[in-house]
């Protein structure tokens, strides 16, 4: 076992128990039902926001649970969707009578389990809507029925939508804002080495020294392309331009960026990435309003990073800047 | 088509059910019937678990039979605890269905199990009266199909359990009220198995089986087989899958 854990089976529950203990001032752990909820949600909020997903992507989503962001989080097993019962119980627990909004990353298991929970909530008279997060440019293919994967945008959407919810907006308005917001986000990830799979201790896939996986996912799924790794500035330039080609922001527009470590890269490297990203955005005449740099959506110990760009109007920037009190929101 | 079928009750095969019973004499489909139906479904899945597992190993991760069986074992225990409430005492035909639905939604892993839970929930919600009549059956199964499609986003032809459920609903749509729900279920079951047979020709576009692509051709969808077992179990216990379902279990002597 390459990972520091008592055993494979205890890796997730031990971490959840530790998280609950350390952040007891901010979160409440319902261990039996398998969810966490915010201890002090904002008083102005009417619609409860619930998210969740497989473990191994920390600090997503638990780190963003609390005032200003999420009301409840349902962690699944390692890289596996939470059970519909967790989502159902969490949604019932935090519902304030004005509906529950599910933020769901676009993976089949998550879609189905959140979907079943939504059906069960409807039977109980709890109104429920969904924002599907599907920002990963590398999985954008007209042949695929499953669509783009959900990755880094989850953090930005959780923040902006949380602040919007704190203004007292209703369920449909928030769902519309969220869907529109996701449409303004695209991400792209690269890796120089896969994560180690806890069950085997071996790399999820093999990559030769000096090679780069272009468009990698956060579950050890291979990218469509493996290539010789270019120098950092060239790599970041190409990633940025691919994102901008998809988002098509006119010169003078504002963007918010996320420079995200996938678990096995250093801040030293990530700031080098951020430097070149900012330089390219300058060259395009775009206004880089805000940047987050660090580990936000990880894939265990993958040696890689992702870039997320969000086109941001003044209201989005205002919501991004609104205070949040959660274990991992950095500002 | 169902020559491989064998059953403990005389009405397990839809064909024999329709042919051999005088339907005007049979008792109404009350809570005792729906409870018996669910218990027979459990027995059918226990009897075919090895075949279901073999099937799912060819197109999925092989846990479908075990998930379904353990969910139904837990359901039978829940039915034992709940006890039967007679229609005279206000027992709703949907109550046993609701008991099983909750076990499936809460306790069964994978994705197919909870989808069966959704289907049974809709059936239970439609069966609010003391008797599950044809209208309630139609509304419940059609509502179940809609819920499964909303959640799973599968259409007919995607090689999922929808391919058995959709033709079953179509069969109910044209079934007259006077037929009674037992005959209607026999018709629905026959249509579902025809749908199961056709899934073998399809390439999966949704669900776990989509990952194996062309390799899954020739193998029917395990979830669709589960729907066939559910509907056939209304008439009797199914002790073997039809011969068009490949598996390691040797063909029984006729």
C-alpha cells in the first residue's frame, strides 16, 4: 500500500471521521445516513444546495460545505458515486421548504443516483432541480451520448451559486443561473503521471518519461492523446488557447481562472502555470479578474494540473467575492 | 419462444396462463396477490441467480444477479415483518409493492437495483385502492417507465431494461379493463420477454454494457431480463431463463 492508510476499507471512513472532528465548528456529520451538512448556513438562503461525488477528489466537495457555499455534501466511496439514499436523506435534512438544488458532475453514476433521489423527493413533495456540471473540454465529442465530464468548474459554480442563493433567489432562478454559469466554464487537464490506484498501488495507466497525457480525466481514465511533453510555457499557451477557442470571449471581457493541482504537483509548479496563463490572457486582451491556485479538484496523487476558465460578468465577480466560511475556500 | 421456461405454478408461462385459466373465477388482485407476486419474484431470482450472473459477466460487472437476489431476500424479510393487511381491514394492493420498493431504493447497490425500486414505487403509488386493477397497473407501469427514463435517460433501443418495460407498457395500453390485471400481466410479461430477446441484437448505448460495445452483441440485457422475471412472477415462479439467454447452466430436459 503506497498510501498512508490503515487499510483500503478504512481509507474513506477514517478521512470522513477526521474531517468531521477537525471541522466540527463548520460541519455536522450524519454518519449513519452518510452525509455532512453545514452547521451555520446563511440566514437569507431559501433554497438548499446539495452536492456530492466519489471520494479521492478532496477538497471537493466537502471542503466547500458551509455558509456561502454548499448546505450538504454526500461523499461516495473512492471514485464512486454516492448512493441515492445519501442524497435523498441529505436533501430532506437541509430542505427549507423552497426546494433543493442538486449540483451534479456529469458522470453516469452520479446522474442516476441524484436522479433517483430527485424522484423520491418529488414523492415527498420536495421540489428539486439540478445543475449539471460538464466543463471538461477533452470529453467534448459529438459521438458520445454521455457528454463532457464535470471537473474544475464544480468549485467555481459552488461558490458563485452559493452566493446567489444567499440573496434569497428561488429554485428555478438558481437552476437557470447555474446552467448558464456552467456554459461559461471550460476546463482542460494534463498529466505527466497517472494516480496510483489504492487497491493495487500501481499507476492507473503507464506513461513514458517525458510524455504527457493531454485531456486526462480525474478517475484515471486515459486521455485521447499522449504526446511528448512540451516546455511549460508552450503547454500552458496551447491549453489556454484551446479553452478560449471554446469559450470565445471577446477582447475586453472578464474571466475568472482556476489553476488546479490534481494531487501530485507542487504549488511551485502551479504558480509557474499561473504566470503563463495570465500572460496569455493579457495577450488576448482579457481581464483576469480573479485566480485561484492550489489543489481543489484532485485525482488522488495524479501528477497533473487542470485549467478552468469562467467568463465572468460583474455580478459573477461580486458573487465570487462574497464571503464564504467553509473548510477549504481560500479567500 | 419460452419453451425453456419451467414453473412451479401452472400459470408461469404467459401462454399457458392465458390458455388454461377461466379468468372470471379468479380472485381479485388484492394485497395478498401483490405480496405473493413479490415473493414469487424473489423465488424466481433465487432460482436464476447463477444464470443472471453469467449473463452480466458478459456485458457488465457481474453483480446484477447477486444485487437483485440480496435485495429480494431483504424484501422478503421486510414483507415478513410487515405482515399482510387484508382488503377488509383497509389493506392497499400497493402496500407490499411499496415495502419492496423502499428496500430496493435504500439497500441495493449498483444502478439497476434502485431503478427497479423506482419502477415498484410508481406501481405502488398507482395501486392506492384495495385491488390492483388494469387501469392502476397500466398507470403504475407506465409511470415506472417514465421515471426510469427520466433518471436513466435511456430510450428504447439503447439495450437497457427500458427495452423490456416499454413493450410491456404497450401491451397494457391495448389490454381491455375487463381482462383483469392477472391476464394483463401475462400479456405484459410476454411482450417484455419479446423485448428481452430483441436486446440481444442491440449494441448498448447506455449503462454499463455500453463500455463493452460490440462484444455485447448476442447477449440480452440483464436488466431487461430482470423486468421479464418481475412480470412473469405475477403468474408463477420462473425456474429457468428462456433458451435465448446464453449461460453456463445446462438446458433442462423437457
